C-alpha cells in the first residue's frame, strides 16, 4: 500500500474546520464506492486538510499502487469539480491545517471580522531523490512523524510538504541548486496564507536544506515576501560545505544531474559561496537554524543493470563539521545535536522514538516555533537595506 495525494476537493467556505474535513472525507468515500479502480485498489481515507483559500481540501489516502496509475483525475458527481490524485507529491501539499479563529480588525467606519488560521506554517523539504512523504515515514511501518506527531504537539501549525524532481537515476532533468531553491521560494510565496503574516519554519533534509538556503538568500536579495516571514528551522544532515558523493558520480555518469552532484562535493566552491552569502544576508537577530548531524555510516550505492544496488561499503556521508557549519552564530550558540542514524534514517522515526530521538527533535521544533511566534509580524524594509540591495546593485 502506498500513500496518495488527492487535491482540489470542493468544500463549503462556511462551517467549522471539522465539518469541512468531514465533507471532504464524505466526497472521497463516495468516489471510492463508485470508482472501480479505487475500489479494486482498496483505497482508504487517511486525513484531510483545508487549503488556505478556504474552498478546497487536500487529502491523503492509502491504496494498492500495483492497481493504480501514478496520476489520474476523477469528476465529482453533482459538481463541476474534478479531483486530482497522484503519488509523486510534486509542489506544495497541505497535510495539516489548523482550526480557524475569528480575528477582529478595527477599520475607521466599521468593525470587520475575518477568519484566519492560527500559528505558523511549517514547510518540509526532502533531500536528493527523496519523497516529501515517504522520506519522513518510518522504514517498516506507516508512522509518519510529520503528520502523526507534530500536529499533536503544535496544534496551531499549518504543515506543508514540498516535492521537487531530483531523481538522479531515472530523471532527465538538468538540476541546479540555485534554480531548485528559487522555485521553492516562488511556490511558497504563491501560497494564500503568506499574506496573513504568519512565520515560516522549515524542516529540511540533506539537499533540501541547500534549497531552503537558496530560497531564503534569493528572497533577501530581492526583498521578497519569504525572507520577511521566515524564522529558520531544523536541518537534518544538510551538506553546508559538501558531502561524500563519489558514489553518486558513478551513478549519474553523463546524466544531466552530473553538475548537481559535482557541486555537492566537499571541495565545492559553489557550496562555500552559498554558505557565505547565506550567512551574510539571512543574518537577522530574530532567526535561527538548528542542525542535526548523523553519526552512523551509510551503505553506499552503485549501478548494476540499470538499477541502484547496495555495495556493502559504508561511509559517513555528511560529517559533523559540514552539517553544523550553516551560520557562525548558530554554530557558536551550539545549535546542533547528534542523531545516531545514517544519512537516510536521520529523518525517519517510529512511534517508539517519541521518548528518545524524536523527543529531542520535537523539543527543538517547539522551542523554535515559540520563538518564531514572538518575532515581529514582518521584517521591515530597513532590515534589507545593507543586505540585499547593495549586492543587487553590484550585479546589475
């Protein structure tokens, strides 16, 4: 069984959050009963989240992937709506939405009541060739801490998963970290809830952390919305100054992803420059990056008959120094912690980990979230004068 994403489920704008989620569930259960493909795949509803526009919901379902295609659409009877179902999760996926509350705005001739979501937005970004849902799910089970545990600890959070194409084995896309990061920024800034002035917090694994840095850097340089609302986040095994990637070179060979892999090397000038630029521009007093680093070696891969296989050779892919050297201020404050896991397992936790490694991660996430909620609603223009604008003028 695999988890699928269902988007564009129509819901009423009025009603409580629970009522609208129940409406989305009811629509899907009707679709399951009438669609033979989903019925044969034993589709089961898992959860629903209300999108920021208030008119649509996104749901997660589980189904037998051997009986379904990767992506398809179904018309919702009695409406003009069509729901989209896929398993790739590319782009933004809202997996948790907080309950709405009434916010009163005083306007010179009247009082207006608007509905607004509480709290913060947490954006989850996977690593190289990672899946935005599967990468964070326990290896031999269905527990996914981002959706099963974080909402219970941070009930006011809106949680978004971000997926992007980075398959270096079967992909045919020319990948550049700078372009992937800028795309992440643009997609986030298109989200309706950004205008509500809520802080943004990132949970990023490996390459995902580099994308976050590129997204925030480009936002600082252009004084765009994201850098005004982003507080920081948790980085897991992020190769700020490079990683062991020789085995990846043998996998991609002459693939279009070769440039990306070369830039991940421990001697990479590109990563050194990105790290310096990021520290210079995203250096706000009300910001923080906390880094987790791996202490166990990873079984590296090789290609045989067109498929990646484990070699039995183990290496520490991202060492402590390179995983924790994101910004000097965070490093000096000791904003890092070891996790006795390998590079892939560092973001995978089971239910039993709540009193152990996951508990440590959750404590840091709650601490950062509380700090983010105390930051100014929006960083003023003056915060960018000596950071982004001078650099942009030098580039013109």
